[in-house]
C-alpha cells in the first residue's frame, strides 16, 4: 500500500505528531489485498443530507417527543438543548479526527488506533448492532405511517384484513418491503442516494416548518419560559432518561464521517455533520415548543408513535392534515437508507482491516459501493424485525429499542470523544484554545453521556426484581444492551487469535 503524508489540519501543525504521519486511507486497503477503492463522488450538501437523513428529525419529532414528554413533562425544549451540548462537544472530536484521518470505519478505526483495538472493535460492533436494531424498528414505523396514510384515503382493509397502524406484524411486513427497496437504491451509489435524500428532506422540512410555525401562534396552551429551564425537570432520573432519548434523537450526525473516503474534500464531511446538527437543534426547539403550545401534556404523552399525525390533525383538516404523516413516512424511508449506507462502509473498513471476512470488502463492479455488505446488513435488519414481532404493539417496540440504543450511543460517542482527547492532548501545551476545543470539550461531553447512560442503566436494574420479555421491564432493557456489547467479544477474539488481523497486532499501522 502506498503511504502518503497529507497536509495536517492547521490546528494540529506542531501539536500532534500523528498528524504528519497519518495515512491517507483513500490510497487503498490496509491488509495488502486489492479490494478496489470507493469513488469520491459527494460534496458538502450531499454529506449534510446523509447526516440529516440518518438523524431523521421528522421521525424523531413524530415519535420521540411524545415519549420524552411522558418523562420530562413540558420541558421538551430544555432537554433538547441540554443534550445538544455534549453531542456538539463530541462532534468537535469527530470532526478533528476526520480532518487528519478520513476513514470509512470512523470511530472504530480512531478508537482502536488511539485507545485499544478491543475497544475500537467493540465501538464498531455496537454501532453496527445498534443501527441494525434501529433499522428493524424503523421498518415498523414506516409501515405504520403507510397504514395511517391509507386510512386517511379511506382504505382500511385489504382482502378482508383490517389494517391496524398499531399492529407490529402488519407494520413490520409492510415496512420490510420499503427497507429492501431503499437498500437496492443505496447499492447504486452515494450520488443517487444523496439526490433522493435531499428531495425527501426538502419536503419534510417544509412541512415541519409550516405546521410547527403555525402551531406556535395557533396553539391555545400558555407559553412559558420554564419550558426551556432544565433545572425545572421533575427529577434526576427524568433528566437521565430524557437525556438518553434526546441524544438518540441527535444520533446519526456522525454517519457523514463513515463516507469520509467518498467525500471530495474531507473538510466537507465535518462541515456537513455540524450543519446537520445545528439544523436538528433548531427543528427540535421549534417542534418541541409548537407541540407544547398546541397539545396538553396528557395528549402529547399519550399519542406516542402517532404524535406528529395527531399534532397535524389538531391544526388542519384533510387533505392538509395528511402532510405531516407523509413527511413522517418520507423521513422513515430516508433514515432506513441513510442507516444502511454508513453501516455498510463501517463493515467494509472492518473487513479491509481483516477483523471480518473478505466478503465485506467486495465492491460493486459498476457502482464501486460495498454492495454485498449493504445487502447483508439489510438481511440482518429483516431477520431482527421479524424476531421483534413478539412485541405486540408499535409503541412498546419503539420504547424498548430507543432506550437500549440510547445507552449504546452514549457509550460509543463517549469512547470516540476520549480517543480524540488522547490523540490531541499535546495541543494543551502548544495551543491552549485549540486544546480546550479538541481535548477538554470532548472529555466533558464524554463524562456527561457516561453519567446519564450509567444512571439510566442503574434505574433499569433497580426498577424490577424479575426478568420479563416486555418493553417496560428494566432487566429486559439491560439484557438488550448487554447482548449488543457481549456478542462482539467472540468476533473480536476470533479476529485477534484466529484471523491474526493486523488491526489487533499492529494497531498504529
């Protein structure tokens, strides 16, 4: 493999000895085999669209605000602001790492190189497993939105079967068709996928801005500045669980770093991630305030997965009232596709390092995308979605998945932030301002996420004295989190001692 010495990020000159020796990961695989190279085909707005679609603001608003309202009460803007701060600090760590080492593996590669190959592998593993779980339940959300839309068109049964938007079976089966279609589009290249993402985002955001903007003035619930006061949230437990759910809502901005090797300018990946994050914050603040202006707390909390639809129906009559539902469906479709794209590239990077089999490194001969990996990940999501049919209702499924993924996201975000702080620690001596941004801020963000994630895990453990296969059983929630982590250990051990992967043997190469 050819080694190059790209120009270091301006803030790392003289500060980070790694910056001048970083390998340009676009120059090829690290294991010596010729797997080909992915194309540098997207720019700033394309990357921002992928990050924003993966974050899926419309879906988070549509199904997440109701869940959070049941926990933090009328403090949705406050909890979204509070969660934004550690996520922004951690995003700075992601951006700086990407500036010196763009890599399809992103956090998997950076944590493994800086902290430990074992921690790096588990970071990549839980990211992948968490995304597959997300895709599995998002298929159900997608199917639910489609059935709700059919009901608005007065189509409430097919072949004698009554359509039920809260039936996990019906919604999942319908959503799986959409998932497979989204994966097939993703195989055909990032440029095509990004064009689709941008078209869907424009429609979603216009609908959100229109309805939420109108709701600010049309709502009859009295406005209060206390909605923005995090110190007024009922309890520490509510803050912890609300923070985890809010961090989950921001989850996905880092997907743009997984396509860093396919962005024409690596700096555009960082810019796209930050742009998506800021847009998400503004949308969440607008929507949280508008929802609380229009809906009493009981209605907001009780409607859960149908929150955006209910909100739209309170503000408009048909056919306009169907627009938020269409936006929710578009968001779910976009998030399915934008989830499989970075996950396939993460697995491609792991295969390229020899920690997974070579099948993950196979690129499509025409589109130069990790087509086999994309289809395998989609297949995993299909199987998991079918397995989740034991959870009877959409609300229960969402609750179980979101809480578990939220804890996992807090864990691997924190590990990436610590990796950034360790890697750029010398900036504290050479450039104090940049050291505060590159070292201190990510560490504070990591500490905040580990604290709320740990506290939430403890509340799950302390909430019951028996195990039950139910979304509201704390031990079941903990078991889901533990399985996501523990299942990666045998694969890591196999890669280390059986495959003898250079990633484990020579982690700095």
